[in-house]
């Protein structure tokens, strides 16, 4: 954002979901003082066992963002591992025999969201930061690729991208995000990322989401 740009304040009342079933445990899991396999709510994820849950929990930031959007518009929040499996079948993830996982691949994932859930979804690269307030004002949300250290506004992240958060609002001071791996009470819901800080985390690409009537004919 340019220094003198004015942003009309907007904040969408989007429900929050972490990529772990117990949002209050996120800080401990990331710090390694708790194991994802020990999350007492793991069964709510739709995984068959704690090991499968743990595998996806570290990789399901995009699925958490999709859950938020689905609950916001349709009032449904399918289990996160079920969404991950469907996205894999649609080409959004590529799971290798050795355990590696490629993704989230934005274009096939957006196609899956359109066909499976009836939402407007468009992969955008580039997706400039200065365009985000306009999309939010038009009723859209934006899954944007950022470095995970955005949760603490790390002064010198090693790179941009690698993690997805959901942009749900904006004002003159910054972008408001729901962060699936944010810390409880600090950086999970409507966490403000100052415009001056966003650039060191943001990879400049993402996926726009909206009700099906939005985005048609553009």
C-alpha cells in the first residue's frame, strides 16, 4: 500500500478455525512442547487415527481457510481432513509415496472450490497487496500466501510464502487476517498486519473467494 492511500474500513464476520482442532494448543504444538497426535479433539478432523490427523494438521492451512469461508457463506464447516482428501483428489495436493506433499496448488484447488462448493474462486498470481482492500469491500475474502512467521510479525523472515491465511478485513492501519496457525489471544482472529510489514511475508499471490454471484462477468 502507498503511504497516502485511504482504505475504507471493512471487517467481515467470518468464523475462525485453526488448522489444529484445538486452537488453544497451537502455540505449544508449534513450539514442540505438545504433539499434534495428542490433540484431544483430533477425531473431529475426520482423520482415521491421530497419525493421519497430525500429518494433515501441519499442512492444512488452506483447508482451514476454506472451512472459514464455507461456514461464512453456507453455514457448513466440513472436517478438515475430509477437505484435504477431496482437494488431493482434485489435484490441489500431490501426495508422494515417500510421504512428501506438494501443494496447495492454487489453480486446481480453485477449480475444486467452484465445482464442489459453488463458491466463486479464482487463483491470482500476481495478487498485489494494494488490490486486497477492493476485493474485501466487494464482498470477497482472500486466501493469501505468506510466511508463517507472520503470526509474530517476525522482523526478518527467511522468505515470503509457504503458509495461507484468510484476509477478512482492512483499514488504513493494515490487513486483518484469520491465521490458521496463529496464537490464541494474539494472532488467530482478525489479527492486524500493518501494511508496512505485510510485504516481507506476502508472496504476492493467492486465491480470491466469494459467493457464486460475485466475480461473474468480470
